C-alpha cells in the first residue's frame, strides 16, 4: 500500500487552536500550554481520536512526535519580545517552536497548519523572497505573513533536513477573514511551496463553504468531528499524491 512509507514514522505538528487537544500539546517550550487548548470542547469535539491529526496518524500507522499547537498562534510575529503567550518565541516561525518539534525524536514528517490567525490580523500578505534557499536564524519579526511562512519552512528544513514537510493552507472561514484575503495568501504561497518542494493541501477545497459552514464549524471557526474528517482527507490525499 502507498501509505506503508509512513508506518511507524514520527509526525510532528506545528499549528494553532484547530490542531490542539489538552494533554497532547507541549510544555517543552518552557510554558504550561494547557490554557492554550481549544479542544476538547463539548459543542465541537471531545475525543482526540477525531482530531484531524490523530485521524491522519492512525490512517498512516505513524507515531506522534510533538504537537506544538497553541490557540491563537500565528506563523508571523510583529512585536518585540514576548507578551503573555504571543511574541518572538511564540510564532510558528520562531526558533523556539521549530526546534521543539524534535523533542520526542527527530520527525520524519512535519506538518505545518498555520495562517488562520495571521489572516485575521492586520499583517500584510506580502510575497516570498526570490530564490531564497537558506533561513535567517537571527530574525524574530516579519513584515508579512508570506515572509514568516517562508522562514518557517526554511527553518524546519534546516533543523530536520531529512524530514518531509506538508503544509495545510487555510480554508474558507467566513466569520474570521474574507475570501479575498485567503485567496491572496494562496496565490503567494503556492508557487513558493512548489519551488521548495513542499507538499501542500488546499483546504479551500475541503468541502467547507460559507454556505454549509455551520454544519462543520459550529462556532464559525473551529471544526467539529465532521470538519476534522474533511481536513484529514485533504491532508492524506496531499501526502499520497505524487507531485
């Protein structure tokens, strides 16, 4: 079977609230992040087995490394220092979070699912740098979402050169940002991901639309078990598709 390549492999997750579950997100960042879990929540989802990432790990017969997901996380950062759980050590592009992905063993696959909170912020979308191939390990702030996303990918590759990377690109969340803004992010990220050889799943195609969002996103933002199943399906298809 195609997915035999992932059997027993270590998968680490870098994400925001959509990828959280209490008891499964780390304290290795020097913070107790229990308060940064969205799940479990009664009106959304209460079983870890129904999260998109645990469904995927089960489907692939893989192993969870670190799930470094925090509610409210952004890929980017635009402030100096740290304020509560936000700032230069809290961004998904930060050295702190990316270096933590190997705390339970070097990952064979790193999945980054970010951008939702960046899209809801005032951070400009921006564009990737031309032909950039190496990270800048000194930067802690970025002027655009795409600039931070590119940095995150280059840093993941720097820390885990043998790991495969999968990017889950945000879908339509009608209550949180506009269709135009998420479409603009995809237009900038997709060519960069292809240039870097990073697999990606376009979650605008997961089946959740502004018209049916209530069925899958009870609070108009966070998926229930049916929404998680759609996300997992997109992620699995992207991993097993030969590009």
